[in-house]
């Protein structure tokens, strides 16, 4: 579209409107006015005509003060087209000192514009995106919540109006510009409305993990200077009340579920809150909305803080709206006018993956979001999936693993004929899909037979019979799980990204995927392998309009993540294959450096052991600065549906494994401490098998130990997306780890398991 040789800087100042700043990876800068249409520009880099605007030497910085004086009711914000970009040569234009990053809440950043179709999309705000959606899909279902046996549905028009009402309520409560609205609760329509309403009102939408302690909630609320906190119920309310006196910026608390058990000043029910702003004129809200620019922050995503205090990832309007457009185009989401996409919202909305899929991608394409029950991860998700039958589904690895375990348990109870038929069908499914993965498309007759007899029934039983996009991310997934679902004709595609990239950076597709690869870069973005070794592995770097603004109030941390050229350093180690597929091999911070100086990524070894020994639930490799490697193991056990706590009873799959090796164990406590020699011998055999494939002695697991309890979110070993929190585990089980290394000498490779 544009010749990058001649792209440079221009600022457009149309009366009081401020231009957004744009930059590409070559250092090119553009300025775009997000509220003014600029027709007939940029043909062969020559400006043919412009409206009454003038070039200005510096970009006007956004003001923290909002003019709330009355103006005309509901001003129309014009749509933005590609003609809104002015391109000039470098000869007579000024430069700007605005940077690609910031750690200040009220600062704006350069936007990264490239000359490809997707990367050159005009920047828009959240409100502009929502208005476009209402214009296109206003009468389509946006949100669906189950109350009793009935699904209560809300159209996009109703959703938009509810967000405006919430925004007025926030304004009435005194929400200041660039201050947070914390949201602490399970996924719901109120969560969405509070999130979008906070942005409309000029604040930051800030999700808080429901698993956070009162102290952790305090840290987030204090860091974002939250004026208002929205909580789900009494349990979450109590956390905020414990630390309320330590939050000087807090003005009000709103509870959106259950009845309030106590009355306090500035404590409101959702119904009361939604009535507060009825006297706020539309013009006041519209003035605030029109002051927002695509290159300003609107959302904070707090990292889980596994290696220190959580960091507030600042995402701009453009980060979110552009990523939704680019990711949706990459995975070929359909617009609602063609066929409405349906998703189930159950993953924590304080995580970027859930926000991007459940809120923003659906908004961009007019999809419908159905809310699961709060106990989704404790068992009810399967019921919701069968009821809703989504067209797209995102599951963290543990969700897919749990499905796999339950399906294996059901299969074990089937008749001999059914088991043989399923085994045959899975062989056909895996063979056919692996050929498809490598470019072959023919489906043999046996595939169609297997599809009719097995695959369709399995999909229907899972609630995935309409699902054409099954994805996984947020943590590593094993090859065994991927191949299991592939054999059932349910390809689970990996995607990869981080909070700092507004969600996805690489995505696998039906016609472009590889087992254990996280796919290829999304449209309009770039990947670079930093300082690759002889194998081609190095740190993965990101570039694109999805790259975050910076960490709130953390300039040093921001500099650690964003280099001088603006590349985002992921902290992950990976490499590309000859076809451009990206493979993640580990994290720099997780890399084990032994006492002998050998660098060992833990995940491949952990996955290999779990694959060899199906009774193992979690494995964590130990050995940083140690003379040899050791490993902590947990066994697959049932989980209490009410508390989420691991129980002593083994899963059906684990019990089946025990019977196959001659063990009568049914409980974890029947095995740990060396009580069951058959299980210990089987684990040692699996570890030996993994060790045989190691490239050096330093990479071999020399000692291991079975823990009495599986890892869990409630126990603290797993994060909200069930990602292993290694520093926490190392601290919790320090005594067990120390016991591995009490002897000065290095043990033999084939040791006697600990008693």
C-alpha cells in the first residue's frame, strides 16, 4: 500500500482533535487522526487534497483533565477508512519525541503501523469498535447467561446501552481519568459491562484473579489507583473490606451477585449502581468518550507474579481493537451476518486469553458469548458445552487433559467390541489427520466409516459437534494429549502469546499446523529469534501493533521487556523449522543451569516422563546449580467438586494403570513413601526410558519423589490458568528437594527408588 522508503512523520491538528502516533519496525512514523476523515490522500505518496488541517511540530499529549461541559447530544463518531492516513516524504517534516513505550498512566505511545493490509488498518478506540458492531450486528445475541433452566440473552444494542449506563454510574461515583475499576469475580454479563463501561468512562478496566488473597487484591488495587471495585459476592467482598482502609483512592464498592449481607457507605448492589448515573447527560459521557485516543491505555492485565510482584501490563485501545481484527482474520472467524460464532466463557477474565476471545473477538465479529457456571473447572463445563455447542473453544492444557482422562475412563468400561472399534477408528483418525497436516487431503473410505461410527458420536458427547476451532494455550501441552484428540478427529490447535502481546502472537490453523508447534505468526506481526545457537534456538522476540505500552509505574521492568528498537523480549526460548512453524523449547527464567554449566529446559523432560508413565499428573524437574537432576512427581487423583482440592482417591485411568502393572492401589496414600513397589518400579522404568534418550549424562533424571498431594490452584502450586508456579513449588517442597542433594556424591543412573 505505502512505499516504506518514503514514510515519515506528519502531525495533523484539526482544531482540538489529537492525532495518534504511528511507527513501524523500520522506525517509520505516521500520525493518524482517529476522528476525522481525510479523503483523497496517499496516491503514490502524494497528498492530493486535505481538509482544513495544519502540520504541527509536536504531538499534543493527552490531558488528564476531562472537559465535561455540555455539548451536542450523542455526537456521531465517523468510521475510519484507510484514507485517514497521511504519508509524506521526510524532507520538510518535524520529528516527535513520543516513544513506543511508557510506564505512565496518562501517557500515549507511538502506534506501530506497517504497510501490509492488516498492519495498516486505521486505529480505532474501544468505543468506535463497539459502535461499528452495533451498526452491523445490533440485533444479534451478544451475551447469554443461564438463570435456572433458562438462558437470558442480551443483544448487542442492549449490551452497548448497558455499558453506557454503567459508564455513567462510574462517573457519578467519581471515577477519575486513568484510574482503575477493579473487577473481582467469575465471568458474567456484569463483568463484561463493568469492563467496557469503565473504559467508556475514561478509566482503566482491571481484572483481579478470584483466587487472589486480600493482600494480593490490595496490591493490584493500590497499583492501579482503583477508584471503584466491582465484586461478585460476599466472599470476594470480604477480601476488599479487609484492605479498604489501605486504599486511599477507593471511593466505592459494587457487588453484582447475591444480596448484600451488610449496609455500608459507598457499598452498592448492581441494581443500585445501574441507577446512579441516570442524571448524567449523554453529552457528558460522549465528551469523555471522544477525548479517548487509540494510543492511550484502556486496560490493565496483571501478570500472575510467579517470580515477584505482579506487573500491570498497559494495553491501549489500538492494542485490543487491532489484535481482535488481526487474530480474527488469521483464524478466519465468520461475521455474524454469515454465521454467528459462539463461545463459552469460563477461563479467568483477568487473563488476556479469556478477555481477547470472550469480549473483544466476539465483539469485533458479532459473536455470541455464553457464560459457564462458576464451578466450570470443577466439572460443570462439560454440561455447558453440550448445551451451548460452541463453534470455537479455547481450553488450557489441563482442561484437555481432564477430558482425555475422563474419556479413557469411560472407554475402559466399554465392551470389548466397542473398545476394538474405538482403537481401530483412532488409528484411522490419527493416520488421516497426520497426512492432512503434511499437505495431503484425501479421506479414504475407512475414515468416513470411522467418522460415522465413532468421531461424530464423540464430538456430540463433548458438545463439540459444531466446533471448527479447538485451541489450547497459556501453558505447555503434551504430545500425547494432542495426538489423542487428533486420533478422534478433533485437532487441537496451539496458539502462543502473552499478556504483553495482547494475547496471540502465533496461531496454528487447520491447513497449517504441526504437532507440538504453536503455529505461525498472526497477520501483520513479526517474529525474530534473538542470538540463535547452532540449533537455531534463541529468545523469541515479537513486533506488531499488539505489543503492549509498558508496565504501569515500572520503567525498569519495561526496559527489560522492550529493547531500544521496540522488540518485545518474550523470555521464551524457541526456534523455527524449515516451513516457518515456531516451536517453544523453554523459558529463560525456567532454564536449569547445572553445577557443571549445562543448560537444560525442563518442560521436554517433564512431558516425556508424563508420557511414559500415564499415572503421573504433574512433574517438576529440579537441578539449578545442582550436580544432577531430580524430579518431583504427583499422581492423577480425583478433585473435590466443591473445593477444587485434590483428593486421595486415584482417577479411573490411574487405577487402570495400576491394575495393568499388578498393583491393587486405589488411593494416592496406597502408593507414596514406597508402599507400592509395582508403581515405583513402573515409574523408574519410565524414567530410565527417558534417560536413555538424553543427549548427555547431565540431562538424566537421577532421583525422584512422589508427593502426597497433587498440585492445584487452591494449593498454590498452579496459577489461574493451571500453569506450574515453579518458585512456589520449590519453596513449598524445599525439604524434599534438599533431601535429594544431602549426599555430596552424584548417584548412579539406576538408583533404588526412595522409600
